[in-house]
C-alpha cells in the first residue's frame, strides 16, 4: 500500500468514522433514514395507495406530497417549495375521489 492509503485510514479512524468532526448535512436528493419512524403513517399511506392503484404513482400524488411534507417538517430532508418537487396547486393535482387525509387500509 502507498503512504496515501495509510493517511486516509488514519484520518478517518480505524472503521472509517470522522472522529471529532461535525456531520455534514446531506446534499439535495439524499434522504436520511427515518430512524425514529416519524413519518411512518404517511409512508404507509403512500405505499398502500401504490399497491391498491396497481403502482400508478400519479393516483397517489397527494399521499406522496403528505409524505414529503412530513419529512420536511421533521427535518429529514431540506425544506423547499412543493412546486420545486413537481407539485402544483392543490386543484392541479387533486384526482377525483382522492382525499389526502383519508387512510387506505390493506
């Protein structure tokens, strides 16, 4: 091994951790895991909607929006305007018979 390899190992610790350094927030598009299960209900609603609609995501847009809003509220992803994430005004994405506060049980 070259001396450079040993420098990289020692700089990050024996198991690759950055000891003593503050963690850097994730870049856009990288979602931290929801270890505390803060958005489990929204995630389950979205996944149940996908399952019941034959995985047609356009029919589950409101559930997807609720899930992303939950993640932003709980600081599990960077806050940004929903229009930047492909969501327009509610009337533009409201599908007939789809209600964002309605739970789908399977």
